[in-house]
C-alpha cells in the first residue's frame, strides 16, 4: 500500500481551472507548489506533471528527479535546486512546459512521489515512470484543469 502526504498550490484549487499564467497562453511558468513532510523512510522525491487527456496518450509536462526530502516547496517559475535534475518531457526539453491542449478541457496532475532510493537511474520519460512505480512509497497530488483558448 502506498502511503500519502499532501501537495498544494495557492495558484488554483483542486480540480479548478489553472490561471493562464501557468500555460502556453500566458507566461508558461510553473505554479508554486508546497508539500507536507513525506514518510520518514523516504530517500528522495520526484515530481511528475502530466495530462492524461491528451489525444496521443498521457502527455508529460514536467519531470524532476532526485529532489531532497528536506525540500518542502518550489516557487512560481523557479527550478528545483541541485541535486535535483529535470528530465526530458513530452515537448522534448528538460523544464516545465505548461498546458497547451489542442481542444477541450484537460486535467493536469502535479504528482509528488516519495521514493525508497536517493538517486533515480532513469533518464527518459518511459524509464522515469517505470522506476517511480517500482520505488514509490508515498504519493501526493493536486490537479488543475485548463481549456484551449
């Protein structure tokens, strides 16, 4: 059984629309995120932001690995500090890429996982998801929606 902790953002409420500022229609910066302390046996954290409603299958907007468990937040438009590493997303670059739905309203999940390993080996999106599934001990998520403008 996967334990849980919480992640929140002041930018939008759970399940509510994301402000355009955090999308390709706006400044395309990541929203600020804050989380509670993960379980004591956590060795590192990873962040996945993805859109399961994309017509080509789940579209990954942001992948960050090796986040120290001592971290409790990331600021608006900020990168995670070293030793954290951003991994190539579905857009083909290693940074946050905001919502850009081709049509309709899509859901965007910001998922933070606590892992039982200090460093992930994964360097690709597919490897990332597989390794997280294998190593996760806790998960927190917040979801926002966005519609094509």
